[in-house]
């Protein structure tokens, strides 16, 4: 709002457009926030489960992403509403902490907000709703521990890990090859896992992709793959028993760092300069060969003259290798990164059984594979696919699967999927609500109803009748006491997820409930939205 004066000195006020809406208070603010958050949740609801739909996201530049990974969809959506952004951050928190369940946690938060809105309409205070949700969440988390099963695995028996990874991949684009992809994810994690400390170093796993071929051509390489090729076409394509020299200094004569210039006025002066330059190159190559190097990997480029000299001296080289890749090669081969030629010694060389150049299809796409490294724990997953979009989605899917395997190494306990865990928790929370006196019991019952929303979404996305499926499974769980009964999304003929082999990690499911409850409590407690910057 601002005040100005006309030509006669009379004051009048100019109101900015929609300035009256710059501040929202009370129940209206709570309803607006819930609506915004539920709008985001409803977008992801149809992507939940093995039959969930994918979303196509088109960036302002025209780049297309097709995915059903909750964290990816919300990140690419560029959500601007302040409260809706909380659900984006919620999904990202789940991705950072667990790596999977990014869609489920947002759907759960949306279901809680839907129930909270009904309670607000009945006149229950947001603080009491939050306290009830907290109490119900704690009951659900404790109940999950009671119904959890521990799976035993070892380096020789990884079948439970593969089964859990396959559950994660069921809803992904690569579900056609989920058996192979799950095996690749498990083998990659087990290669770098320390089972004594229950720890996995993800820095030792590199996931790279190359469009072309099909998803079934994806392979696990016990070594490093870099998207480079030998610097000269006539260099050998395979280097056996490689002794690698990793350089972060340019393979060229030093350039003067002053503003002085050198004038060449005669043929003799030019030849002298040329000989001096050649001597620089020759000394650099000789220093490499003297310490026993038979492969040079350089962070910087070198010109055709240096390249030709390397070829003449039968010293294969790779140029323009990024710093991250250089560090990974150093870890895998046991090499030391050398910043200047004068510091080069035999002890700083890395060792690999073979370095080979691999070509793809009929194009000039080539990659270098460094195998049988001295530190064999470093691995690379080379993903193939029909186009860049499929390759990127496959990489995200494999990352989720590897995160689930890592979580299972940290905690061996699992719960059964297909919504069975949510239904069991819903029954337990409903029973607990019967013992509560006061207004809180309404919030606790609403939490139980919100838990039912996840299996209903799974049934809905699978083309089944949500209410019919949920009521049938829930009544069987209560009557028979089998907590592994869930929604038969794949229509295999049994609702027992234990028989189907549908597993989820306990810590992932618990984290979903805790994070969703925390964010919903935060949204409910906001009763005044002040748009900063709209006032003068």
C-alpha cells in the first residue's frame, strides 16, 4: 500500500493487487495450508504401488523426465506454495535417510491432513489433534517392532536381500528385469559392505549410464568405468597389468604468468624455441616411463604434439578425466594423485589387472573399463537403456534398491508390504483408542483411518475396488491374526505377502510414520500466514 498525491495536492491510496489476501488468519489459514499440502499428496497418490502410474515432467528448457519416484517428481515440479514445499522437503528427507518410500510418506501425510481437516470442522483444537497423532504414531511404531521378522543373510546367502530389493523395484520402470537388477544392486552393495560394522560405503559404488541397448544389458563391473577413451586412435585398446599414473598437472610446457611477450624474428630462434618445447615434452614422458608407468591418466588436456609424442613413446594416455572420477580411480587402484612431475615416484602408481576401451553399437561412443583393481571393493554399475530418459530412471531405481539393501544390512528386521503393515497398525491403533478417555481418542481413531488410506491407494491403483479389498483383508487380519495379509496388487491369488515375498525394511516403514506425523503437526499449528514484502 502506498499514498501519492494528485496535481491538486489531494492524497489518495494505491492498493496492490490482492493485498487484502497478503495475510490469512485462523481457521482459514489452516484450511488453505491443508488444501495446498493435500494437492501435492493427491498428485503422488496415483504413483503408489507396483501398478502405480508414472508422471511426465517437462522443464522450461523442454527436458522431459518420466518417473514415479516421489522425491524426483516433487523436486522437478518446482512447487512454490510455502506449505506444499514442506511435503517436498519431507519426501527429500525420506530419500536422504532411507532412500525408498518417498511416495508413501507423502501419501501418508496427505491422508493424515485429510483426517485432521474433518477434526477441525468438528471444533477440535489443532494442538489436541497433534497430541493424538503423536500418541497414535508411537503406538504404530511400537507395533511394527512386534510384527517385524528378522531375516538372516550372509555373503554366501543373499536371497533375502534380493527379495527385498525386488519389492522396491516392483513399482519402477525396470520391473521387467527386476530379478537381474535386484541381483546387481545386492552384489554392488555386498562388494563394498563391511558386515562386521554393519556399514556400507556408497562412495565406492559408481552408477554410470550409456543410452543404447536394452535394460537387460545392464551389468555390474568390479572396477571403474569412465566415459573417456584413449587420447589417440592408434594407442592400444587394452593395457594388461596397468601401472597408472594420475596427474593433476597439464601435459604441456609451462605458460608464462607475466605480461611479457617473446618475439621470434629469425628461423634459428624459432628452431631453438621448438627444440626447447620438445625437450619439455620429452622430459615429461621420460619421467613417467622412468618410474614404470604404462598408462597416464590426466585431469587436463594436452595438444596434438604431446599426444603424438606419447604415441611414439608407446605410452597410452587418457585426458580430461574429472576430479571425482580421478579420486575414485585413486581409491580403487591404490594410486596417489600427483600434482607435478617432479613428485612422481614408483610408490605413487596405481595397479590394475587390465584397462580396456569398450565401444557401443555403431556410434563412436566409447568408455574405459578399469578392472581387477588392487582395491577390488570399488564397483561400477553400467546401466543401458533405449534413451537417456530410461537410463536416468533406471539409475534412480537402482539407487533406491541399493539404499534398501544397505538399510537391511544395518537392521535385519523386515515387515511385509502390500499395505499389510499399515492395516495391522491401524487395527492396533483402533484398539488403543478404545482405552483413551477424552477428545484425544478422536485424533487417534483418525490416525487409524489415515493408515487405511495407503492400502486403499494400492488397491485403487491396481484396478481393484478399494473398500471391498480393504474390508476383506482387514477382517481376515482381525479374525485369523495373520499380520502379513495385504492387498494382492499383482493378482497372484494370495493375499499373504509372506508367500509372495513382498518385504519392506522396518526402519524405512517406521521413518515414514514418524516423518509424516511431524510434518502434519507442523502444518496444523500454522494459524497465521503473513506474506513478507507485500507491505511498505
